[in-house]
C-alpha cells in the first residue's frame, strides 16, 4: 500500500496525456531539454573562468605585494 505499482503510473501517464495533449508535452520536453543544455554550457563557462581566475589573481597579488614592499622601504 506504500508505493505505486506500474499500473498506477500508467494510469497517471494516460491522464496527463489526455489533459495536456502530446503536442504540449513535446513542447514542454523540448523547452526543458534546451534549458538543461544551456545550464550545462553556463556551468562549463563558469568552470573555465574559475580556472583562469586564480592565474589572474596570483599575478595581481604578486604585483600588489611588490608595491607594498616598495611602500614599506
């Protein structure tokens, strides 16, 4: 009594198809797929930026450290 059987899921699927229609479900699936693809692309771009950022930050911190030493002298 705790979980749904295969028949329950099939009935739910039939009701959803009857209510929304296959055309709307196909469109929603396509929209969801493109949203996931865009999200993955953005994550890859963010990782690429994060990989480049430490190099830029370390270069800036070395410059800042050398300027600080000059100011102290």
